[in-house]
């Protein structure tokens, strides 16, 4: 169980070091390239080319393999979200030896398949304003399904190109990405060694906790966030502890 929780200090460090930007090199790549990379692939079902950002530490050894973090951006963001928000991210990944994959999730407002709606204004995010939402319920359901599929596609692409330790694949996300972390976390529970949703808890939402009983969870939210969200996060963490689940709760001031 401790091995499965090795990602949690990295998640804590990412939450605690929100800061300035880093820029990836968009350059021709060879298979198995290292460093900070802008990648693209053609998503046939969506009918378009989609970006993802990939960081592979210089210590990566294909013979030995490496752990992988999949990171989901917040509402209005894109694949550069965490690199812009966390100046120390590359250094953290080099220190701990993690590969880091940040999918687009189809669009700035894809929701990663999460079947929920947010009343009122959208969750706060450091990203640009998303495009207007004019989709029908049926179109919205397909849109979110494609967003989820994009994440799984990127996961599969990285696993095919790099030697990834199957017991150390982690999922994290912020705000909208936090909700996506809960959704993809429980839906693909056998994939993740641990999940880390940040500012991704609302009152009166079913987070499918029985499906996460064997998945360590790191829940975090800033104390200055929407009060109802903070209280819901605290309550959910206590509920998980009461059920005997492996959970850590982090609330920076």
C-alpha cells in the first residue's frame, strides 16, 4: 500500500507550489524522447488533431520503467495548465522520476465524462474563458464521452511508447479536472495506484466510494475556496476515513 501512495507527496508539492509558467519545446521527436514535450495525435472519433503535454525525466530508463501521472486541467484550461501554474513541476518530476502526461480532454470544458452539472457560474480556474455552451443534452453527453476518451487515448499512447510501471499509474486533477479525477478514478479504478482530486468536491454528489475502496485518495482544497466546497471536501474525507478507506486530506490556507 505504501508503494501505491508514492505519488501523494508529489501531488501535495504541486498543490503547495502554485506559481509562474514553464514552456515546453514543440519540436520533432523521436520515439522515447525525454524532456518537456508538446505532443499531438489524431482522434478519429472526434475528427480532429488533439494536443497533450508530456514530460519525461532525464533519468528515465526504458529497461527499468517509470511511474506515470495523468493530470486533468481545470475549466477553461488546456494541456499546459499545470506547467503554467506550477513553476517547480519539472524539477519535482526530475526529483521523483515520474513521467507526467497532461491531456487536453477534448476541449476547455470537456468535463472528462463526468455526468454532473454545476449550478450558477463555472468553477474558478486560472485558464482562459471557455467557448459558449450551446449543445443539446445529447450533444453534451457525446462531448463529455469524447473528453473521457481523449484521456484514455493519451494514457494508452504513453504506455505504448514508454515502459510504465502498471502498479504506479496515478490520476490527479484540479477543479473541473478534480471532478474528472473522481469520475475516471472510480470508473477505471483498477488502473490507478492512487488518485488526487484538487478542489473537486461538491455537496450532494455521489462519488461512487465503494468503487474506490482499494484506491488511496489524496483530497485537497484551499481554505479560501467556496465555503460549501471546503465543507463538502472535509465531510467527504471524514466519510472515507470512517469507511476504512486510505485517504489524506490537505487544506492549505
